[in-house]
């Protein structure tokens, strides 16, 4: 089973490309623990020999992006001064986990 966490903007193109390749996929709405922004988790159940083809579709469809994050201000002592400035974070293309499946059934 391939579990891919991808940018929300890439998710539709990715599921379309997977369906074009006749792979069955499920899209879950998720959000990142760090940025707290929406992303998508795509689950694809495939045979072992199809994993590389699925990874190649994910590589083609998912692109890395830079996003700006506003850091939390620190706890300040009286008289201290904090000038907030956004940090650049690179997100994606895709974070992919490949997991073995003990049993699969469609009932
Ligand atoms: P987020 O947790 O919102 O993370 C977004 C991006 O922020 C990450 O991009 C990474 O560049 C940065 N980042 C995350 N945690 C950080 C930290 N503690 N310090 C500094 N920078 C940090 P990606 O690595 O491409 O991850 C994109 C999304 O994939 C993540 O969104 C999360 O939803 C998921 N993800 C990444 N690694 C994961 C893991 N090991 N387990 C589960 N989900 C993961």
C-alpha cells in the first residue's frame, strides 16, 4: 500500500493520473502537523510490482513549493524586543510511505 501525503493543489491531478493508469486510489483530507495547513493523503493499494509505477506517477504530478510561516513570538522579558519575520519552508513534492499489506479483500 502506498500512502502519499501531497500538497492539496496537486491532489486532483494525482488522483486523475492514477485513475488514468487504472490504479484505485482514495483521497483523504488531511493537514500538516507543522504548518497546520490542508494537504491530501492519497492511499493506493497495488501489487508489489506496481509500486514503482505508482511512485513515478506521484513524482510527475507533485511539485515542491516554498511557503512562508510566521514564527510564534517568544515569551518576552520586559524591555525585550521581537521583530517577527516570516520564514520560508519547502513543502513536498510528496511524503510517501510504502507499507506491506497482510490481507486485502473486497467484500
Ligand atoms: P507539515 O507538517 O505541515 O510540514 C510542512 C513542511 O514544514 C515540511 O515539508 C517541512 O519542510 C517543514 N517541517 C515540518 N516539520 C518541521 C520541523 N519540526 N522543523 C522544521 N521544519 C519542519 P515536508 O517534509 O515536505 O512535509 C509535508 C507534509 O507531509 C507535512 O506537513 C506532513 O503533513 C507530512 N509529513 C512529512 N513528514 C512526515 C512524517 N514523517 N510522518 C507523517 N507525516 C509527515
